[in-house]
């Protein structure tokens, strides 16, 4: 691993990113990468619990890949804290 101090693992618990990410997947997250368009990040929205969502730069929105979950429109006064970018995942067969 390049820069192992900026790498951590997170286990998926919810369904908002299904089918891309599934419950139990182990995410490999890099905290030294910038959140850019269409990347999946580990995020806190307005100082709430952390979530995993895809970033849509054009529409300034956090996207849930599962259509059953709402997307989050980022407004001017909202606070987004990105703890890292999901680069890979491990899934049990």
C-alpha cells in the first residue's frame, strides 16, 4: 500500500449503495484522496453519522445508488466532511 497511514477499512452496514456495495462488503478507504465527481466517499452530512455516497459534482448532490433511498442535495449552508474515498472493496462469495 502506498501511504498506509492514510488507508483504513470500513464494513458496509446499509443498503443505500446497493447493488454497487452490499452489506458486509469491506471497503478500502484512502483519506489522502480528494472527493471528485462520481467518486464514492465516506462522508458526514451536517455533522451527522457517517454515510457512504457517490458525489455528483454537476448537481452538487450525494447519490445513493439504490433508488429506494433519497439523494442528498448539498445546499450553500450544508457542511460536508469527507473522511476518505472508497478505492476498492472486498466481498465474500
